[in-house]
C-alpha cells in the first residue's frame, strides 16, 4: 500500500503517506506504524529517505534503474 502511494516518485512525508493510504484503502492507520513501515522499506532499499533540518523524514520510491 505504501509503495502504491509512492509510485508517482514524489517525496512525501509520513502524514501524507498515511492520509493517501487511508483514503485509497479505507483504513485507519497509526502514524507510528506508517513510520515503522517506511523505515523497514528503506532498510530493504525500496524507499529513499530524505531528512529535513526539522527532523521530519520524507520518502520516495527508490528508482529501479540503479
């Protein structure tokens, strides 16, 4: 689900990801669960994390072309 909302290759914060998944899949998610899932996907190399000076994290789907 997270990978689906990031398929547009745009950087998105966890709150935006949460809102888009909830809207698309009619779910009620916990923000901490979304953050944990994004961290796991980043560790697997599927997402790229960008951190702001504020400490906020943004994610983008990793490009498959290398």
